[in-house]
C-alpha cells in the first residue's frame, strides 16, 4: 500500500475537498487498497483530526459539514447504490438514537452489512427508541446496531434490552459502536456486543447468522 496516497486521501477529507477525496479514493481502489483499509486507516483517522472542531473552543460547523459531505461521497464510491435488493442473510436494524444527529458511521455500517448480504433497515438518526422497538416487532430482525457518537444516548442504549424483553424480543442481538459507546463495555451498556469498527460488527453478525442457520 502506498502510505502517501492514504495521507493524500486523509488530507482531502480533512480539507473538505469532495472532488479531490473522490479522485484519491478512486486512486486507492485502483492500487488495490482494500475498502477496510480505506475506512479504518483513512476515513476514521481523517474525521478524528476534526475531533476538536466540535468543541466549544474550536467549533467550526462549515469544516465539519464539508468533511462530512466528502465522506458521504466517498461512501457512495465504495458502496454504490443498488446492492440492496435481494439481501437475504438476515434482517438488521441500524440507527442513531434520539439526540444524536451523527450518521456518517451509521451509514457506513449500513453499507458494509448490505455488501455482506444482509437486509438492512435504516431507522435513521435522532431516532426514538419506540421506533426501533416497533420495527423490531414488525420485522424478523436478528440484530440491532446502535451507532452512538454522543454520550447523552447511553441511558437509552441501557434500556433497549429490557424494553425488547417486554415483547419477548430479547433474543435480538444488540450491538453498540461509535465514539461514545465504544469506550464502554457490553455489561455497562446492557448490550450483547460493543465493537470498535464496522468490521467488528460484521464478524459478530456473521457468527450469529451462521449459528441461526445451523439451528434451523
Ligand atoms: C463529524 C462530526 C459532527 C458532524 C456530524 C455530521 C454527520 N452527518 O454525521 C456535526 C457537525 C453535525 C456534529 C455535531 C455535533 N457534535 Co460532533 N463530531 C463529529 C466528529 C468530528 C466525527 C464523527 C464522524 O463522523 N466520524 C467518522 C465516522 C466514519 O466514524 P464513526 O462514527 O466512529 O463510525 C465508525 C466506527 O465507530 C464504527 N461504528 C459506527 N457505528 C457503529 C455501530 C456498531 C454497532 C459498531 C460495532 C461499530 C460502529 O464504524 C464506523 C466505520 O468503521 C466527532 C469526533 C469523534 N471522535 O468521533 C465529533 C463528536 C462526536 N461530536 C461531538 C459533539 C459535542 C457535537 C455537538 C454537540 C457539537 C455542538 N456543540 O453542537 C453536535 C451534536 C449534535 C447532535 N445532537 O448530535 C463530540 C461528542 C462528545 C460526547 N462525548 O458526547 C465529539 C466526540 C467531538 C468531541 N471530542 O467533542 N458533529
């Protein structure tokens, strides 16, 4: 892998230069750099460089929005639309919870799982927990992936398993990830699994889906 190319890609995202980010990602793909590397060693560290742009002292909404737009465009190149029709390996909900408008990570989780053959129901960002429960009641989902970027969502995450239990849906696996949740453990969050990156989510879900198929 060409480390310079990756650094150019990171810089294009940090600068919010969408056109350059697209040409850099195309360059990485043509150099056989994997999508996993592009996400974990490219997109994630790029956005981490903007970490302090969300703080009161250094707040810069424009920079964040431009970088977010570049990430969205890159995600579309990595995972083009149209992968979503016949995904049959199991249904999965993805969402960010009420009060959390961050959705770049959630969208990547959605696309990667779709690419792996799962049918993903995107409940969106800033989502009421009731919407997740109603969707879980209606659809035969095997897992719910919560992407949590701000710590204020933690109490909602902690009640999800019990709320599902009220409808005898506690067999649904709850996965948590994103900056605010990956620092906790599954016991504290009362979920089944906490993952660092989207690929941890994929490994966990592949295991439970396989188990489910063996039990059929
Ligand atoms: C970009 C950004 C924004 C953008 C979001 C744009 C968008 N469409 O998402 C905007 C400008 C809207 C924004 C707003 C705010 N933000 Co902000 N934001 C960020 C920033 C810089 C990057 C987040 C990001 O997109 N990363 C890139 C993606 C790809 O990474 P990711 O989400 O982590 O996802 C990856 C993995 O975590 C994993 N993953 C994600 N979900 C899941 C789920 C599962 C189950 C698994 C296993 C894995 C997994 O897979 C992904 C790919 O590998 C973070 C900094 C940080 N440290 O995260 C702050 C940050 C999250 N924001 C923060 C804050 C404070 C805010 C604001 C309150 C600022 C303000 N004063 O208004 C508002 C909150 C608005 C709200 N109510 O939600 C804080 C949160 C602090 C806290 N502890 O609660 C952070 C941590 C910055 C900081 N250090 O202060 N923000």
